[in-house]
């Protein structure tokens, strides 16, 4: 994902579709990171109650 960003800056492809794809990919990555953090938080609080 980061590689695509570097590639984009190097070649600077002026394609709207390509930039949109990169943007959605980045948003998906952020959502995954946020969700995994939330799951870890839930698990830790669950262990606290156990």
C-alpha cells in the first residue's frame, strides 16, 4: 500500500481512477487498524472482568 504511494509520486500518474483506488486502499487500511485496536481493547477489558 505504501509502495503504491511511492510509485504514484515517482511516476505521478495523472489518472483519477488510480488515485481513487489508492485513496480507498488507504482508508481500508485505516479502518482495519482502527478495528483491530478496538478488538484488542475489547479483549483486554474482557480479561479484566474475568
